[in-house]
C-alpha cells in the first residue's frame, strides 16, 4: 500500500468504530492484530487480540456508544508501516452523559492490513463518563 492508501485505510478503520460492524472490521485486521488502550484504569481491560476486539470491545461499543462517537480526524501522518492519527469525539453515551474526548491513534500495518492499534486519550474523562 502507498502512504496515502494506508492513511485512508487507517481513518476508514477508525470511522468504522462509530457504528462497528465486525464483518467490515475483520478483513482490515491481521490475524495477530492487537488493540491497546494506553491507560491504567483498575478493572478495565486494556489489551485485546482480534477475536476479543471483535467480540468484547465492539459489543461494549454497541451498548454504550449507541449514537456513535461522531469522530473528527485532523492530522494523519504516515511513515513506512506506521500511521498516526489525531482526532476527537463528541457524543452522548447510553447513560446520558456527554463524552467529548481527544485522541491520538497509532496504527501499524502489515501489508494492506492493520496489525496494531494503540489508543491514547483523556482517561480521566473516560473514568468520569463511563464509570461514575
């Protein structure tokens, strides 16, 4: 893939998390895919393999972020197999609380598929909105 194709695929993958469909997500991921939430919130899983992401993480999104994240992505940078994406979300989750977060996503490609995703965000905001 070219750098532009990787940047497009990275944003396409992240936008798919708005209203996730495992049939669309799965083919974009390698079999050894790893998703890491770069946080330390006691009791919250922070690392998912492909199967766990498609089953557990997507399931959680479908029940708590029913209106989608309403992502807006800004800067997208690609260097070799590495793609960096800055963005933010603006939504209301199922408990009625506003969830407006800022993100940095790191994606690593293996060929034309995504092998790794790391999500950095305001974890205190996650704690306040999802856990209180």
